[in-house]
C-alpha cells in the first residue's frame, strides 16, 4: 500500500473508512515545499493534535495541515517510524480529504527533515466502527452500541451517558411471559396472547479502567447505510 509519487493507492476498509499510505522517501523534492500560512492562536485542531501525546515537532505540523485541508484530527499515533493520523469532516470524509491532508502534512514534515524523511505516513478516516479514545469521542457516540475492554474483561451496551470521568452503558433484554390454560386431559399449552416485558441493566465504567473501546454496528445497520449511500 505504498503511495508512489503521482500514483496514489487507496484502500476501503470494511467499515466504510478510507485509508492512504505514503512513503516519505518517495516524495519528489518539488512537492516538499511548505505553503505559506498564518499561524494563529491555538484552535480545535491544534489542541486535539497536541493532546495525543505527540512531540511538538509532530503535533504542530499535524494541526497546521488539518487547518489547511479543512479537516479535523480525530486521532494520531506514532509507532517507530510510522505515523498514523485519522481525520474527518462534518459533511463526511472523502478520499480527497485524506489526500489533501496527507500532502499538506508530508510537505511540512519533510521541510523539517522529520526522521530524515525515512518514515511512513498513514492517513485514514475513523470509519463507522471507530475506536473511542477520549471523553469527547464518547460524547459524540451517545446512543450508539459500544464495546469496551476494561481491566476485568469486555462489556458492551448502548452508550447512554458520557461524563468527564466515565461512561454508562445500558443493556436491554426482553422477558416473555407465556400464560397457560388447562385443557381436557390435564395438559398445559401456551396461549397465543403471550406478553413480553423489557428490562435493562446499567454498567458504569471509569475512563481509568478502559483499555480499549469501539463503536459496534449491526449487519442490518451496515446494510441499511450501504443501501442509502448507493
């Protein structure tokens, strides 16, 4: 999935996300010029980028590139020489959004000789079944089904509350109550007018106990979205 100069290759993920990978050493020098841009006060993109635990020499170019490309940084992480950034737009994230951000960021990183230009940049959208990292990510995922890994194991349910310190998940279940009548011969059989009652349990989880979390979408909902976008 290497992006050669002038030959971009894209991969559509199973959950509808978009991804683009770029080997910095294959970018021509002519494409490594940083566009002129005014550096204003810290905005949302810069604040988000700097809160991922990345060093300033990485966080600031990410924020500037996001501002230029008109996208919001959802998540960023670095592992060895690989830098992975997820971006999104309110109107929906397109291949063009990922490509524009990738070019804007790679030009800034190459201009400062980041890792001697020996790095891999991966830009993608979070996708439908996105992972949740910070409190604001959970707040945006309210009323969606979420699967969470805690210190003691996995829990899942409908995300009904997201506070600064943790979340609350709700699990719904239906219990059928089959009424019976006595027939000749003493045999019992369930009548047709069975009833069902809904009950639910709530589970509260502190952010300090969360090891991983992800939105889960049913196959029915995935099919409905695919049909709607077709």
